[in-house]
C-alpha cells in the first residue's frame, strides 16, 4: 500500500489546535505519514499567543535533511516559518527535490489576531512563493502580500490573480474573512485556470487551525497524486467536517475535531459507512438501537431514523414498504460518476443514477449478483450533518 509521505515545516502550537499538532492530526486522519521540521515554539491557547521562540536555522535544516535522506517526501507543507533565515534555508533544501508539490500557508496572523511574522519574514515569504506549487492566503494575508484592500469576493479573486501572476504559482484565496452567509474560496492555478468552491458558513467559534489544516490536507491529496482542484475540494470537505466535530474546548477560538473525521472522505476504494434496514415498527426499532448506545441524529416519525456510531458510521431504519423490504448497503465513492461509468462499462446493470437527491446525497442504485441492494453515493458532511440533524 502506498502511503503519502508529507513533510510539514511549521511551528508548534502548545494548545494543540493549529500548527504542527493540527498538521500531524490531519495527515494521520487522511492516511498519510507525517514528518516534521519545527521552525518555532509558541506558547498559546484558544485565547491567544503569549510567547514565540524561533528554532535555530541549523536545527530546522537538520530536521529536513534527516527525513528527506532516509524516508523520502511526496509533498511538503510549509506553515509558520519562524524567521527570514529559515526561509532561505528551506528554499535551498527544496531545490534538490524537484517535482515534489509544495503547499505554502503564509502564516502571518493567528486566529486570535496575534502577529506571527515580522516584516522581514513576510518579505522573505515572497521568495518562497516562487518555489511553491500553491499558496493558501486568507483575505488579510492577501492584503499584506498584494497591498490591495481585500474585503469582497471580487477583490479576493483580483488579489489572487495578482499574486499568482507575480510568482507563477497557484493561489488558493480563502474567503472566510469576507462577510456573508456563504464562504467562497477561489483557486487560481499557475496557468490562470480558476475554480470556485462555495459552501454555507458554519457558525462556530471553534475554528482555530483551519488554515493549517486546509493547507496540510491539500498537501496530502497532492502527495497522493491528485490534481490541484480535486485536492482543494477534498481538503475543504475535511475542514468542514472537522469544524462540525469540534469538541468545544477552551474559552476562545477552540480547536477542531480532527480525530472524528474518520469515514467521511473515501479514497481510492469505496467506504462502507452507511446501512439502511427495513422495519415495520419504527418506534420500537428506534428504542432498541438507542438502547444499544447509538445516537439518533435524524428522525422522521413513522418512516425513517438515522443513527451514528462512535466510529463515525451511520445506520438508518426505514419503513419496509419504502425500500422493498430489503436492507440497503451504502458505499461512499470518492468520484461517484467515474465509479458508475467504470461498472457500466464492465457490464454491470445500473438501476438508477447517478442523480442528486433532495436530502443532499448523490446516489446510484444497483444489485450484486446475489440480488442484494447496493447504493453507491457521495454525501460529504450531509451524511452525518444534514441541515435537519437533531443533535
């Protein structure tokens, strides 16, 4: 089995919500192998940063050399860089490993508002952008890097294009700081191709480490060999589920729930994470599964209930007459339409779909050779976090 080897060059967050700690969690949950070169040690929690200590440049270089020489690297993620001297050293160390994608999160300001990079380091980041595959600034960082007022979707895209042309690199401009009920991120690739990713804003104070997590998730996907736009889409989904799973720690900007994002992002093979069982007495069946310890997250009286297990799998009960009295196994696919096309080309009969459903899933129905009902689908956060989730 191929495991993407991800080298993360970034600072440590003593509160565990961002920085190296968030990076390691992200790489691990996405099935990669995390390696680190720590550039700075910070004292921080959900309320702010109280101290920053830069690691000596020689030590950062030694960390990079150690893992590159022995383990190898499939992608690099760079976060808080620590100092301008470290930037120059990192550029020197990236030169001997051409072709490896580099994701740069130009960390300048913490979620709490604390400044994490001085003017000399910010200037040095410009040199690092030229050797990066994609840069992931938020709106305030784009303002610093371009000198533009970035306060709207239009100005966000304009600044992203400006930065991309200046350095010949891809730019993922994050729109979380732009006001509005929808968060739109804009990807401008090195050749000018543009993709937009929009989702409803999640109202939560527990967003510490979103930038670190997003950039690292992009790096993992690139390390797997995915194209940039697909890598961004997958990374955004990981971040959104992690925000929804936030444990609610701390009195300020709390950490996300990386450890709960287990079965929401299928990879090369489908993930079996949902089963629907036919029932004739829904109330009685619901009480039974709650007694087993499953958490009910969706309930439609007399016809449907969905439960969540501790592993992140879901199980549904549905009126028997609505599903032909037969259990239905769900396999979530990374690229549903491609999976269905491959099966159809192999002679498998597809009963319906792929088609978008009113409950937010995209589904295709078929049967195995024994006649068992199968649903191939893509749901993302809607599987466990539909708009009508109870708790």
